[in-house]
């Protein structure tokens, strides 16, 4: 059994057509979904590139693997390639190589990074490198694991001025997407205002998403040509939400929900949808271990969701805990969140009314358009001010308000739900050794929150 793990970079969960997005954005991903299981309540653990990927390949939360930001995984933490190499697997990575550190620790048998892949945006180069890896593994008579990481739809977006400025002389090495969206062809998501520049940037983002889909399609074609499709577990997900305000680098629904698709020929049903269970990025390592028949290491925070692929039900998978620590530039904005079918609760440890939020999701056209329009739109001005400073706690009904437009923390009708989520998050923080557990307990005491009856309630996350 081989394993092919695809990641898209900054693709929102609702971007693929099979998740409600435009069909023109993701024909290859949609085709993969038709052949596998699509999870609708999957979340990455942290909504930023390197920490998210470090969770995937360690099965541990950031504060337990050492990679809270753009730094290395601790030496004492086992990584997936350690386990696979010990079982005789060849391991390869295409793109985003430096987003798993230390690089040498992973012992990649094939390592091809951004410059050799058309800045991580050329499907033909991904396909050629994947074909070489498949052939070399076949000649060696060994199973393989390939992590194929598209750099799209990460900023700078296709066709944007930022793309031309960022890549300059290297721009010629980047092909156009196989489909280019026009401004206004697809409306902005509900958490963003419908402004002309926002529509332009959404079109550029969707065009970049199509190019990520081109990578997926090209590599899947090579997998079929190699005759290995029936012997390969294929997983696809995004490392976090889209790089726009109220998505990436936060703890909102659109920050961490990911389009997780799993194709397992002969073992998992084709075209199935799991709309019930919460699974997370922290669960990938133990799932892959179980699928290939190796023992997962002790001390993991995640657990295999393989039984779900076989149709099992697991009532304990009724929520997910997500976190945020720091931006790509090292600014700390500590956040913790708990999401379940009832909604989402966020604790912003950094929010003090003075400190202002700043992250890469505020570059480009959209944030500038929002702040400019806020000059004559008091409602939009208030939303921009909220994004900059937040409140210590946020509570949303994500079933009716998925775009997190109405904070219910002060709503008396939501008091019971607020206390329940506070209690469950507090227990998770204590149970996982979160360094901010005592700070959170102190916050709850100041807020007058009741102490939980059981300190271990909801520890799993």
C-alpha cells in the first residue's frame, strides 16, 4: 500500500465544487471526491502553513511538537517519515519543503522544492517529478509515501500585480491556470464585503485554486500511468483557509475547516460524504499508520479515523479544538477555539483593546478596499475595527451564522452554551498541558464563569 498526500496552500473548504464552490475551480479534486469519501466537518489544527503541516506529520498539537510558529519540530517528537522509513517505505516531498523543519530530519528520498516546480505552480513539473518517484520506487520494489504540496492558491494570486512584483524574472516559469476566472464570476464569501476590488481578488484566488487543481490532476494522471492507483491511499486537504481577513491565521470556521477527501480503492466507498464526524489535521498520522499496517507511536494527540472510512460511527467525534500562536512574521496572537455542531467559541488571549492584529491575510486588494469603504460605511468601519482588536471571547452559531458576523457572547440566551464551551476548552487546555491553561482559568475567574464539575470533561479535542 502506497500513500499520496496532496495539500493545497490556503484553499478554503468551500472552494472546491464538491464543497459548494464553482465547478470550474476544481474539476480534478471533484473527480477525486467522486471516487472517495468527502468529510464536511474536517479541520486543520492551526490555520497557518508550517505549524499546520507540522501537526499533520507528528499527530501532536503545536505546543506539544514544538512548532508553534515557523520553527522546527522538537528532536524528541517522532515524525511520519521516521515510522515509514522503518517499515521500508521510500518517502518523497514536492513543494513546501522548508515548511517541515528541520528538513534533514525527515530523510526525504526525493526532495524537490519551489524553484524546481515553477515556483510551486507548474503542474507539468509536479507530474514529471512524481512519475520519476513512482518509477524509482517500482524498480526498488518498495512501497512509497509522497507528499505533494501545491503552492497555490497562496498569495500572490494568479494574474495579480503582486504576482508580477513578487516573482519578477521567475514569472515566465509559472504557467497560467487552465481556467481563469473573471471578476464577479463568483461572489465574495459572506464574511467579506461585496466590493469591486474584493471581487477582483476573489477571481484571482479562484484562478490560483484552479492551478492547484491542475497539479492534483496532473499527478493523479501519472499515478494511473504508473499502474499504482489501485494500490494507493490518496488524501487531499488544504493546510488552512484562504488568505483573506476572517479566514487564514485565525480560529474562525473559515480559518480551519478543510476540504478533506480520502480515496482508498476497494476499502472505502466511492462518492460518500461524512457530514457527522469532526476529524482534524492531528489525526492524519495515526490514520496513515493504521492504513499501511504500522504501529503509531505513543503520546499522540490524534487518533485514526480509518473506521469512519469503513462506515463506523463515533459519537466522541462531536467537536474539534483549534489553536493559533503566531504569524509568519513572528507576531504572537494566541487564540484557542472549540467548534461543534452548536457553534464555535474563541478565546483571544491577546485581545486587550490596545494591541492590533496584523497578518499576511491583510495584504493585497481586499483589506485596503475594506478600510477605504469603511470611511463612508459605519458598519464596515466597525467590522474592520473589530478585526483589528477583537474581544477576549467570541461565540457564534455556525449553523446559522457560518461567516461569524454576530458575536453572541453577551447574549443572555447563549449563556448556557458559552459556559459549556468554556468548560470543555478549559479541560482540553489542562489535559494537553497548554502553557496558557492557567491564564485561561484566570480569565474565566475574572469573567465570573462557573467552575466545571469535572476537570477532565472534553479533553480529547
